[in-house]
C-alpha cells in the first residue's frame, strides 16, 4: 500500500479549521463497537468525527472521544439535526440534548441534516444562530442542500454557512454543486465517499489503484482531496480505518485525476423519499 511512513494529524489538510479527512459513523450503532472505533481512529491520528441525531450513536461517539488519549480541543466534532427537530424550539432543545449525549461543552459544527419536513430557512437557521451566540456551537452547516437551497439559506442566516455535507465520490462527482460552493466559499464534505463500496468495482479506479499499489478506497479519497472536498468515510475495523488513513500518503498525478474526472457516471446511492425534488 501507499503508506511509507507514519502519518500524523499534521498530514491532514484543513479547510476552515475542519480536517479534510474524518470518520463517519453512520450505521455504527453497536455502542461498544462505535466507542472503540472512534477511540481507535483518534489515536491513529484522525481529528474529525461526524455523527447525527438520526444515527442513534451520539452517546457512544462521545464515549469514544472520552476514551481516546486525545484532548477534546484537538477533535473537530460535528452532528446533525434531524428533520423532525428543525422548528426553532426543537433546534434549541434537541441540540442541547445532543451536546449532553456527546458529553462535551460545545460542538465544532452543527448541520441541518436535510432541507425537509420541519425545515424553514429563517426559523431553523435563526435558532442555529442563537446557539452560536450562546457558544453551544462554533459553526453552522447544512447537508443535502442543492444550490437553490444554499442561496435561500445564506439569505436567511445571519452567520456564514461553513459547509454542505452531501454524497460525493468518483461515481457521483457533483461538478455543478462543487463549482457553486467554491464560488460561495462553502466547504463541501463528502459522505459515502466510497459509493457504499461500488468504487471497488470501477475499472478506472482499480487500474489507478494498481498503478500506485493502493486501494480503490485510497484513490477515491485522494481524488476528493484533490478537488478540495473533505471526506468522512465510515469504518469500524482497524484495518479499514488504517486503509482510509493511508490515503493521505497517496498523490495522484494529473493523468490520474483526468481519468477519474472522465468516468462520467451518476451513481447516487442515497435517495430517500424526502430528498430534494431536483435530485
């Protein structure tokens, strides 16, 4: 594999204070396994942990952070407000509950999980701004927002929107959204950056992986980094955590990037009934 030296947190590029490689925890709902995988990741060098109210694992994520021999101030911690909790009073109440479950004093980033159900731009984002003023959250983010949702949110929110977390990977490249966010100074965070395992079956990615003695996962994560996108691959085993971490040592050349850019697939893996109509 590509890792030829011991990588450290200083090897992780950062976007606006957010490390560009993090740990996703979706479906990591076994409490002990979740806590142990978070602790293992942090002690390996990860410094960005992502969860959500809907994942049902905030308490276990907090236990993993407490268990690791890493200072809380060194961890970038994010969670997401579920679509039933987006009315202003629910935003305030459930965010405090999330903070309590996580066992921390504040969050580095709080996302609106989807622009759906109880979401109202002025009401929801106004409550997030209030939480920011109180010091309970450091930064505001959104998730699964298309350009039209982002434009409305920016108009409604008094504070800057740091990030938009969406599905991005070499098989769903989101070029239009990437260009919009770059122009607006909004960081993109990629969930499902390995297309739920489909990257392992793509011949272009396999060929580039073989060229670099790397894995397809590492190639995908390196491509996202080349595009300025923060990736939060989920992983529970130490082997998978280490393989994803090793992507930091992989440098794709211009030809590699061009070949991945030309894959030309639109394989969206996440499409719930409440997804934006424009998907």
